[in-house]
């Protein structure tokens, strides 16, 4: 019975394009099967069941990373006990891609887990069991999730290779090679070694990938492994790449199946310097791919053609963009092979290439209003697409973005654009220009001394150091980032100014307030500050009504154990929530709240501010983000529904405060977890924390913030005054690890 249920669940997830919905149905099947089972399970049967259940809980809305991790760890342990190396490899592979997801669970007063910690040697799985010994029951070890991911994937590769599970070996190799390529992009100091790791891992799996039984799966894996080698720039002359190209051609019985072979041959022609052959083969691949019902690779081939045919680069990039738009609504959220976001794999490269092309030139028309307006619109569309990838199937309607002419004097909008070889800044400033011209967007000269990878490396160094508060190593990257992102517009900041940043994905976890200028002054000492994920999903907002504002404040202090994890008792949240409602005639305080309490409070009174002093988690998937109530979790999508009760009365929640949350760190999609939750909540503005902050610091900052709001200050000004008050104290609360964690997302007025 359980074996049948496990096989049915695996097949259901494998065959359906919407893996999330399929996984939810699989969870129901597996739960029903285990409920009917009364016999003792053999270890091999239990391992198979745990591997299937772990996959379903990894993908489904009804699951959680915590549950998936336990199931997959148990599945691996049971497979080892029953000497089923193939099942152990499968569980290890799934555990590896789970831990690469960058999941985080908020627990106030604790420091966050080290998700960017050092990883084990890339060949940690070459000797059977070497990587496997690093996994414990929960799939985590002290060094952090990245360490475990590499260990688990190495373990999966060695176990699958030994047991003849060639599909698992190839999939784990693709994902591990992709990890090292991404690591190279994010860590320039390890660029060469990371690319060599990627090439070595992918090449080692190419031969066995050719032995995968299913042709469509075999072709996909061979193509991805070969692509990883070529992308790495290492070992590109290896004969195994030429063999892979021949394997892709063998057995192709229709035009669509011949497209990957043509594209790989084109890559090899580019490698050999034969541009004419590469262009011919890529046009062939585009023609063949166009004949399919879902031409997912069409944008990729156009991007390659732009590289092979630089004289017509703009034309090919426009074609890639059109091809992407024709399939974007049909793309699954996650790639079935690597579990990466399809935004990262398919969408981001097209937007980046198109932006780089549109913003290139000799500088003769650098400040052309039409050109810059078109570029800003493209950047804004890019930001919207990035957020929509976090929402998934959830629909959140955008609005017309604010125009420069609608900005108030001293309000500055700033788009940092991170490209591989340069950083661009697009900005608009409220008020008439020096010659009386109307406000519009401007493009500053490109900074070609740094690129996307350099900025990501600096963000990681600063965020890791300042969030732990254990040393001052954050200061150097904070200075460099200020010079890159802020210094070019610093002369527009000053008394009464508000800087509104629309950050690129990697900048979403950057504590902008703590950036340092040349005099050692924090950015927050120079200006009010707001972060806007996308102008289409954020309006400027307006000031609250002081004591007349309706405030609902809910707190949780007791320990809570849920299927998604254990949440320790909180200290000081009730005092903080009581202060939030103090002085407001229309206020409600709920201690150790449940969902029903929150629902009743929001349904029975006008609510302008909702303050939630409780654990929360945001991890790059809106259907997995949640806040914790007494004995239950409230998904962020459900919270939006509760908040929407205000809108039925013609009112919109003006401010949502999440004082005990933590964002995930990892890939760009994980970094967007908090921004996505802010938009998904339906509130005009969200005040939240990027990492966990101690109770005393949180309480003092919140008191200062609410004092400023009651005095009629804008939200950004009230937050700035609260942060400056902590800085002026000069004690441990003056450290940016306390006050810089808090950011204002959305409406800044």
C-alpha cells in the first residue's frame, strides 16, 4: 500500500507542469496511505515513502522546508540501513536542493543561521560516503545550509554512480555544477576555482547521463551538463563535449528534439571561433524550437545568436524579449531538474542582456529623455517580473507607477541597475530642475570599475557582518557600497530629503541605512529612507492621523511548536504591542493571539496600523511565508485576506509592522522574500526587520517610531528619528546590528 502510494506520488509530481499543485495532491495521497497502514514497515519501504513524502513536502503549499528536511533525512538514514544506495542518493539529492533554497525561520532575539558559511571541498563526495557523513537527522550541521547542500549533492552523486542510478547522478551533478557557477558569480575572489569545480563535476557526469533510459530526460540532462562546462569557460576543449553533441542528435525523431543538438553544436562552433557556423546552427535551432507547442528555449537561442552575431545584437535581443513574453505566463515557478527559479534561469538573463544593450553607447546621448524613459520603464518591468515570480500563481494587481512630476521637492527615486560589467544609476528628483525643467528620469555615467558580482560580494560581506554585530568588518564594504550606489546622488540629499530606492534583487537584503560616507556618517544620518520593491506595487502613501488612527497590536510570548518548526518563547513583545496602541482612541491589544482573535479585531473596527510582534518567516515563496500565532501559522496570503476586510469598507491598511521577522538569504529569489511578503500583504507600507534583533533594541526602536508617527511625521521620517535616537545613545544599542535591521517597504510618506 505504501509502496504504491509513494510511486503514485512520485509519478504525479514528475508528469505535471504545475509541480506545486501536484505536490499538494501527493501529500493527501501519502497521508491517506499512512493513515491506513498498521504494519511495521521494512526499512527499504520506509525509505521509499520518506523520499516521496519529502519531495511532496518540499514542493507543496501544504508542506514546509522543516517537514521536508526531516522526511528526507530519515529517508536517507533508512536507505543506508537497508543498503539501498539508489534511494539514499535520491533522498540526498532532494535534501541538497532543499537546503539551497535559502529558507529561514524568524526567531527574535537569536542570530540567524549561517547560510553563507564556508562549504566543504567540491570533491567531498568523490570517496563514497565522505559527503554523506556530514548530514545529520535534520539535514543541517553547524556550518550552515550551504555546507550541507554541497555535502548532500556530493553524497547523492557518489551513491547514484555506485548504484547505477544515472538519472539521479546527472541531476545532482547539474545542480551542483550550477551551484558552483552561481558561487563564482557571487564570490569574485573564488571565480577560477569555482568554475573549475563546475566543469569537473559536469564533465564527470556526461558519460553516465547518456545511459539515462528516458530520451527526453537524457537529452535535457546532457544538454545542461554540456552547457555548464561551456559556461564555466574551463575544459571547453574536452572531447566529451563533442560526444555529447552527437548523443543529442541520435534518435531524434522530430524537429523539436533536434533543436538542442543544433544549439550545442553552435556553442562548440563559437568555442572554435567559427562564427558563421554558429550563426547557421543557431538559426536552425530557433527554427526547430519554434515548431514546438511550448518553445521554452527560444529566448536562450536568441541570446546565443546575439553573442554570435554582434552586428545585429539589438535585433536578436529584441527577438529574445518577445519570445520570452510569449512563454513567461506558461513557465512553471521552478525548474523540474534543478529546482531553481525559472525567473533566474529563463527571465533574468534576457532582461539583463536587453538592459545592457539599451543602456550602452558612446555617451553622446547619455541624458536623452526618451532613451532614459524607455530604459526606466524596462527596469521597472524587470522589477515587476521579479516580484511576480515570488507571487507565483497568486495575483496581485499592480498600479500605474508614480511619475517624476508627482514627487514632492527633495524626494529622490533611485534605481540601481547591476549589470555583469558595470553599475548604472537611474534617478528622478522632485521639484523643478535648475533651469526650471519638469522632473524626469536621469541616467548617471556608468561605473565600469565594478559589476554585478562585485556588488553582490560586498553586500554579502556587509550583511553577514552587521547582522551578527560581532566585529567591524562591515565598515569597509559599507564604505564601498556607499561610493558605488549613493555618492553619485549624494548632493541631492540633505535636510528634509527622502531617498526611495527600488533595489535590484541582490540588494534586497542590504541595510542601506548603515552605508557609510567618506566622513564616517551613516546614510540614515543624511536622509529619510524608503525601500520600494517596484513602483507599480507601491504608492507613496500619506501620513497617519495621530491619535485618531485605528491600531490593532497582537503579540506572542509563549513557546509554540508547529509542523513548520519550533518557535521559542519571546520576551517583551506584549510590552511592545501595548505601546503601539497606547494613546490611540481606536486601539485593540491581543496577547498570545490566535487567528480568530486577529480576524475579529480586523473585521470589527477601522484599522490603519496592524502591529504583529511575533515570529515570522519569508523565504522567497509567498505561499510558504507566514506569521506565527498561538498554536497555528497564518500564511501571508491568508493575512492578505484578513487585511482585505478593511478594503471592503473603502479603507486600506496603511501600515503593517512585523517586528520579529527574518528574511532568508541565498539566491536572488530568496532575498526577495520580505519584499514579496510586503506587497502580498496588501498594506501600503510595511516596517520589518532583515534579521533578528534583541528584545530591548526592538522595543526602544518601536517606541521611538510610534512617538514620531503620533507627532505627525511621515513613516520614513519617524523610522529615521527612532534609528538616530539609538545611534545617539552610544551604548550597545547604537550598533547598526540593532537599528539597521529595520527597513520601511512601500509607502514612505
